[in-house]
C-alpha cells in the first residue's frame, strides 16, 4: 500500500491482479478487516474504479481486480469454462483497454555555450560600454541593474546558445547499438508469430551480439573519458558518474506529518515550509549585542576598506565550476572579464558598504532540496542547499 500511496490521482492508472480480499464491498469501498478497509480507502483516494462486477473465483468471490481511473478500461466478460490445458480455481477475465496515449515531446533546453566564447570580443564590448550613469549613482539597486544589463547584452551578442535534448540513453549509446536493438525486436516478433528453431537461434545470436556491442561501447567510452579528462579541470567524468548513479525525480506524492502534496508547486511549498520550520535563528540576549555595538574596538560597516586589487584577486581566482545564483551569471564571466568590470564592481561594493544595503537578487537564494536518506516521500529527509549570486559571495 505504501507503493500505491506514491501515485498521484491525476495520473492514468490501470491496476490488475489477484487481490485475495473477498470481504471488500466495492460498491461502498469498505472491508470487514482493518487491512482490507485500509486498502479500499487507498483505492478510493486514487479515484480508482473496480471494473469487474461479478465473481472471479469458483467459491463465488471477487478476488481478481481491474482498477482504473480512465474511461478506456472496459470489462467484457468472465469465462467460467477454462481451456483443457489450464487448471485454476480462478476464472478468465476478458478486458478491453481503449485509450489514446499521449507521447511526450522531447524537451530541448537552451544553454549558453561558454566553450565557444571569444573572450576578447566580450572584453572589448564591456570596455567600450558606458557605465557613467551607474558610476555617478549612489543607488545600489540601480547600479546592479545597470551592471546586469551590460553583462546580458554581452552574453546575447557573443556567447552562442546550444540546445540540449534530454535523453534517457547512456553516454556510450550509439547508432550501431540502436540498429542492433531494432533488429532484435524484429526477430523476436517474427519468432512469436511463427516460432521455428531457426528463428529462435537467430534471436539468441542477436542477443549475444548486442551484449558484446554494449560491453565494447561502454569500455571504449570510459577509456577515452579517462585518457582525455582524468588530469584536466573538466567535470565530464563527474557528470558521467552522476548519470550512472541516476538522479531520481521526486515521488508523485510527498508528505510532512499531516500534510501531503502532489502537484509540483504544492511539493515546493511543502518543502519550503519544512525548511523554514527548522531554520535556526539567533537566540542570544540583546544585552550582549548592545555590548558589542558599544565596544570601541568594533568597526562600523562603513569603516571596512578594500582596494581594487583585492577585488581583482578574488575575481580572477573564482572557481569556474561553481553554480550560479538567481541572476544566472556564471563565475566564468567575472573571471574572464575582471578587467573591464572591475571599476563598476568596486563602485557597487563600496556603495553597498557605505549604504549598508545589498541588491535584492543577492538576498534571494535558489534553494535546492538534496535527498539525505530514508523515505523519499517525506520532506524531512531532505536538506536545503542555497545557491547565491557569485558577486554576493565575492563581497
């Protein structure tokens, strides 16, 4: 029943099997035993309808089930006279499924291809960009917006976009393996329609050939991956390992104590409420804070000084593999364009310090739930990871 609870009532479900709950009255979804009653309640919550209306067992009980929440599943008849070669105390059930399956379209995600960037062109563009209005302003939000506009203009002009097609195939999958799989499927269909010894041997040969091709393709891909990227800063090996481990999506239904959620937006709200409930806040006495504020050795925020060279050193030492924040600016931009952006970034930092104010984007975190252990449908088994804007971490 825990597996059934992971489904969402909005999904198309067809459930067939031997139930062995003769005490359930499916007209009112109720059973005489606690286990049967719990099962009937789960079925009712998923909006499933029992399509079989008559007995399916010689004893006169309805033990076999055919549940569905779609209109396409139709109960035809129960065959009480079994063929001579079949021996069972259950009857044969004849069902008809008439349902149009919607084939999901392949999603193509557009991303910036930083591997084909001409950084000289971007640096030239940003060097010639007029930051006068921002440099004369003391409004932190205006300066940040002006900087974002300049960076986005440079990215749109000089960074090519690539379309990434989501695929369930492994990295080593190639057209030759795809062709061999199609040949094997064709041979299996021919064997089912007209079984002969020759066709059976052909299927076995194709299976052996396919397995050999998969083994060789996987070995060749992993060997080339190790030779080309083992001693580089590329994350291709890490991505390949992650693809092998697999990153499962969230369960169809998630819960916390007495609350549950099925749509993605409700799941996000449930996770957000839980993370907020366990967020630790300052519980110290106000007197200790006052003492620190009145101390003569404690500098004010306005007294914090830094030079352009300090900021430049931090920008050129940024880790290019770090994730970006809500602004979607990769650390590669600030690292490779540190020169032309240094003056405006330092002005933004100094203004933020002097005004004791940081842009709203820097105070907005992209929170990513990371699974820890235990039941994946429980939000308490996830921990939050906050992704911040790169410049907010530099400051």
